[in-house]
């Protein structure tokens, strides 16, 4: 009887131990290598996509910065200085007296002071007054030419500083807009210098032309004076 009860207790203890051990054994996780590899591959691809998106955002940011530089304009401009210098030359050209640089006014003034012929019996006073006017025209033209030469020389000295500033600005340009603006100002400086030379040449040619016309008119005036002096050969009749 005692043996039977002892056996029963041992069996009960064994069953209890087995029941207690069973849940503990159920807690062990099963490692699935294929599933782990698949998850790792998905994570790597996701990380690569994130890196690509970050690189794309960085490229777009750099592109926006470059666009900002390309649209950035120069802080300084020499255009007003160039226009002011050309205005000074233009004002000097407009001061021409007698035969001016106006086409209609030139024709009228030239026809009056440099006639192709004189009426008979033109008085010596009229001839002298016309000759003096032509002399004054020539002297005024030469004086104007010298004044324009002096102004051009001053502008050339100022252009040296302007050219240096524009070259430095061009070399320090950070975008296409600044490069184009600096280039345009350099071209404007070149055009300004060409216009100055053309104005100076026009003044010089005017002075030379007026002086040549004065010499030619002096010959015509002398012939008229001689004709008036000789008369019609009827001024004296021998007795």
C-alpha cells in the first residue's frame, strides 16, 4: 500500500515537472535564415533609396544656388560715367559757330558766306566783311577742334580707371548675368571711345574743310575785286 502511494506521488511529481518544463521549452524562438536575409535586403534597399533622395535634394539645392548666382547682377555700373563723357563731347560739338553740324543750317550758312560768284559792282566793304566772316569761321572751327581734343584726352585718362574696374569686375563675376553685364560694359566703353574718335575726326575735317573753302573763296573774291577795279573799259575815253 505504501509502495503504491509512493509510486503515485512520484508519477504526480513527474507529471508536474513535465508540465512546468513544457512552457519553458516553448519560449525558445526558431531562427529563420531566409526570412532574415530577405528583411536585411529590404532594409538595405530602403537605405539606398533614402541616400538617393538625399543626394537628389543636395543636387537641387546646388542647382538653386547656381541659379541664384547666375541671376545675381553687378553691384556697380560705369554706364552713367560713359554717358556723361559722351554728353560733354556732344555739347562741345553743338557749340560750333557759323557753319554748324546741322545739315540744313550748314547749307544755308555756307551759301551765304561762301558764294560761288559775286554780283558786279559788289562793294569792297561787302567783300571785306565776307572775308572776315570766313576767317572767323575757320578760327572758330580750329578752336573747337582743339577743345574737343583736350576733352577726349581727359576722357581717355578717365577710361584707364574705368577699364581697370571693369576688368576686375569681370574676373570676379560669379554668374552668367554678372559676366554678361561686365562684358556689355566693356563693349560700351569701346563704343564710347569710337564715338569720341569719330567726333574728333568730324571736328578736324570741318576745320580743314572750312579753311580750304576760305582759300578757294579768296580767289573768287580777288577776281571780283579785280573786275570791279578794271570796270567795263569805258571808264576812260581819250580826247
